[in-house]
C-alpha cells in the first residue's frame, strides 16, 4: 500500500520526512512517474511538494532573483522578470518537452534529476546559478556546478530539500544564445545543446564569454580554455573555429541510441559556430 503525502507548509514537510525518511519527494513527477510505470522504482511513501507555498514563485531580491524549486517551467516562461533578466533561461525552457510537460515539470525537478540533456541546465551553468538547500535545522547555498555530480546524483544529505535557485542579474551580456540538436524539431531529447553568454563590443570584439554544453558528458560540460581563447578576438568564423577545436577536445560524450560519441563531439563544436549570427551586422539590424 503506497502512501502519498501532500504537505502545505515547510514545517509539515519536515514532520513527514522525520517520520518517513525513505519517502521520495516530487513536484511535477514528470520523471518519477515514468520511472515508476516502467518498474524501475517502487517507493512505499511519496511526498508531493506542489502545495508547499514556500517552494513556488519568483522573488526579486535587488541584484539577485530567487526561483522556488517547485515553480513550473511554464510559470517561469510567463514571468516577465525571468524573460527580461535571464532570456537564455527562457530560451532553454521554451525548448523543454511539450506544453503539458512544461505545465507539470519544475525547475527543481530538472535540477535534481540532473540529466546532462536537461534543457534548463546549460543556461543555469552559464548564469552561475546557486542552489538553496535546507533541512529542518540548517540552510546552505552551493554553486549548481558543485551540486550536480552526475545523472540522478546530487549533493543532498538525508533530511535536506532543494528549496530554490539563486540567480544574479547580469546586464552586461548582449548575446544570449541557447540551441539544441535532436532527432526531431520538437519534444526531442538533446543529442547536444549549447548555452552561450557573450559581451561583444561595438567593433565586434569579444570582451567576455561563458559557454556550456549539454548531452556531451555525465554533467554539463564547460571549457574555460575555449572561453579564454575567445576573449579579445573578433567575432569571426576563424575565431570560432579555433575555439570549436578546443571544445571538441574537451567534451566526453558517449554512444547511445540517439547518436554516436563522434557525432556529438562534432556537433558540440559546430554549435559554437552559430554565434557568428551575432556578428556586428546582425546586432545592428536587431537594434535598428
């Protein structure tokens, strides 16, 4: 007999977790329910977080923004603060799953599942997101890149819950790019994806860059060497091709039913070349 608990407050949540330490927490359940139906997991106690008000919403904290872990993807896409301050996150969420999945799935669920193909993760990496983790007695914050260890592997101790995601507003970037390659145009699991934030001068020189790739390793991949190679260079095909070679050498994809490791490696470099669309003539047309 499976029990499902529906706490409304954080205090109720702590009480349930104390009494049923083996309980599995979920919000939208878009990953968990699939695993249960496939017979991969059979928890005796479930805790649904969708009614815990403290886990919902987007809060403006001046220079920072706090996103509740149980906030749905569609809720974030409809939020004007997210669309204004973090367009790269909105782009990633807009390509995640289908409308029903976006209405059910949550940002916290995408993080805790920790799939390297998760569409929210590369944008969150380049935004240098931090996660807020709480237990009944303690609260801590951790960079997202240190929180995720691998697929379905995160740094959560017994009695701890992912409460939210902190993002720092970053007005200096003038290029916000997210793209993924899949086996079809919609509702596709990424074969490879890339998030990029760039600051380009009026003369077309790359002043700063942050890059992250999904589906090309056990966690989201980054390349500090490729980022350094871009700084101070013009946004040209030659510049991007040099950096793409560094990217292809740094990622560690696998073969699976969707694509070969060799193909994923080539795509990870090719995605970087898409940034050529943001060369100064393109930016001038956008600002006209």
